[in-house]
C-alpha cells in the first residue's frame, strides 16, 4: 500500500477519527474568489486600503479550535470619524465568514477581541468600514499546528 | 452540555463620566458548527449562538453577527464609553431561537 | 491487515514518531503565573526519589496566548464549568433531600485544601479514592442519589469546582495512609510499562522526551495538578481519567476503564510526580 506522508502522520496519531475537531483539515476550503466577493460586498465595491485597522493574531495557534484574535481601528468614534462595522474572514476555512462586529458612538473605542476556529494554516482578514464609506483592511497569517498524541 | 448556556460577564462596578470601560463576556455553548460528522457519517446539525448584542440604558453599544468559525464558549471583549450610571444588557441569540441575557450595573460619577 | 504488515506498520509509525520527536526541542518558558493575585507554584523541587530535580507545570510548555488565557480567570473558559459546579453544589438531589451545601456549607471554606490532597486512602473500599469517586460516595451514602456515570458533565463541573477551591495550594498526597504506598508502586510500574502498537510508556514522552516536540505539541512532564482542565481541542473541561485513557488509546492500546485499579494506581503515582506544584484547576491547555 503506497503511503503518503500525510497518511503516516494521521495513523501515527493512533486515534480513530473521532469528531473532536469542529473543522476537519482537508475539507473543501473557501475559494479565493469567495473571499474577494465577500470583501467587495462588505466594502460596497470600494477598494480596501491598508492602515487604520490592526489585526492581532498569534503567529502559531496551539490548537485550531481556539485562536484568540483582536482588532483595533484608529478612530475618535464621534462625529464624522466613526467605524461602522468590521468584518472578519478566514480564507482557508470551509466557509470564510467568521464574524461581523458593529460599533456605535457608545463603543468609545472600535476594538474587540474574540476566539475563533481555524481549520488549517491560513490568513485571517479584518476589513473595517467607516461611516464615511472608506474601507481599510489588515491581514495576518496564522500557522495552525496539528498536535501530537492528543488523547 | 446538560445545563443551559450560562453567561459570565465582567464589567467594572464604577467609572468616571466619559471613561471608556472594557467588558469581557463569555457564554457556555458548544457552538456546533455543522461541519462535524458522527460515527455513522451523518452531519451533526449546526447549532450556534448567531448574535451577541450589548446595550447600555437601552442604547446600542456593540454587537456581533456570529458565524460557526467562532470557538465554543464564545468570548467577546469590547469597550463602552459611559457618561452616566446605568445598566448594561447583554443578549445572546441561539439558532434555535432561544435568547439568553445578562444585566450588569455600573455606577458612574 | 496481516500480522506482518501490522508489525511493519508499527515500526514505521514508531520510527516516524521518534524522528518527529527528535526533530525539535525547546526549553519550557521562563514566565510567572499569577491568578487573581495568587502566585502559582509552577516550578518546585522534586520530592525524594523523583527522576527529575524539578517538577514543572504543563503551563510552561504552552504558547503565550494559551498561558494568558489561564492567567485571566475571567477569560478562562474553564471557569464556566467551575460556575456550573457551584450551581450543582447547591442543588438538592436524591431521596435524602440534601445538596452538597447541606453538609459542607460554603465550599470556599470547607473544600479548601481538599483538591490538593486527593487521591486519598479509603479504608471502606480498601483502595485509593479520587475526587470523582468521593463525590459519588457522598451522593450514594449521604444524599441517597445515583452515582454519576463517568464524565457526566455535572461530575466534571463539580470536581472542577471543588478542586478550584484549592487554587494555588501545593499538591501533596499522603502515601503513608493505608496501602497507598503499594498503589504508588503499582502506578509507577504502569508508568514505565511500554504498551500498545506504538510501544510507548508514559515515561517515553513525559520523562525521556520532555521538551521535545511530538509533531507540534511541546511535550510536558504530564502533570495532573491542573485537572479537570479546559482543553482547546475538546472545547470543554475534561477529567484526568479521560486524558489518561486518551493517551493510552494513542499508543494504540486498549483503554482501561475509568476508575479501574490500573488507572487509580496511575493517578496516585502521577499526582505524586507533581508534588509541590500548585493546584491550577481549571488549567488551560491545548
């Protein structure tokens, strides 16, 4: 039986495939066009610029089930300088959508932290839509590791 | 989970007018993504918290539309600018229509 | 699969695993853990007769984000189970119409130190008893309630809640009581016995390979001081016996039953191997 390296590692883990991982690696992933479409829809056709929004994500995720991420957008959050929404996408997940944050003047700061699932090493993308229609984007690659003998 | 989803919310008890405070929120929920299959190969149906909102004295502060890529026991940390004393109301909406809420008071001077 | 191909398979897997294990190594981090103002002991001098000079918490082998999640008792998702445990503590169950609180009142007082001293000798059964078994004993004998099945969510939550009342306190079990020493001997023998198709003993990873990477997992000393533990992999708090069974399954051996003599002996020995480390329940691990 011809063995691929992936087969050897999968079997070396020793476990029968038990549905513990919410996103199984190897499943169909979000096509890049889908991600492009989602961003275009969100941005109302505007081309996202870089700047203003910072996405913080770990370089290496200890486990793909729980990856902490934060976003922060430079904005006074009052008057004309307001963040409307921030879209979070993952370009290698079975479905690229992760979350959409909505802010108001009462937010004080356009910042949020959450924990997300990543099926494999991929980019996490954050797109901020400002009240004046301008759009900004940040992207970080997160390496998702497969553990050893996880029990 | 045999128990109903439980919220866990951390809000400062006091703040000065105009201060921006940080809220931390957790709720126990499996967030079944709809991607998993059981032993017989049948898809385990999706069942997640799909929306989270925070209001202060009836005004919207922050909300999140949630997809299955958010981890189990969803955690949200965000800010609120408080100008007066009052009550934060937090709401989590389940795919099955259930709504879970929590309220936290803050004293602002 | 023929026997010959199974043997070839196992040799290949073991070889690959060895290669993977030997490929990378890293020191545990140099970091301190404080939870709600309590300094956790994450490094301690090993007890007499221990193979290591120093016992180290598994916390030191995790990534920065994982460590931060445990340090923040609010962000720690394991605390949801502790809160559930608090509810169970106050819930009346069984024919006697009692809750844990009926006899034990405020857990913060009555359960302080308890989590650091289990497993204990139980004269009535002539065996060691761990927290889960003690809870079931109380349920049956004092509450006239059904014992929990292994890993019932309320069992895990209650064990997490009780053990959490000892947060920060050093693990120290009493081997002089009853026949604990002979169970420790049996546990030690189990710890060093190779098993399964992959022919690994607990010691193969948690003693001989501490600091090495098995694929992307940074191997720790395999301590028990943080259990029940929140595991990212499971998205919930899991019990020690669940983890022991899982590890054994991954050597491709038959899993012993939870609370079996073999696993109780192993729990006694593994708990002893962490003597001096603080109870971290609910720890956060991958």
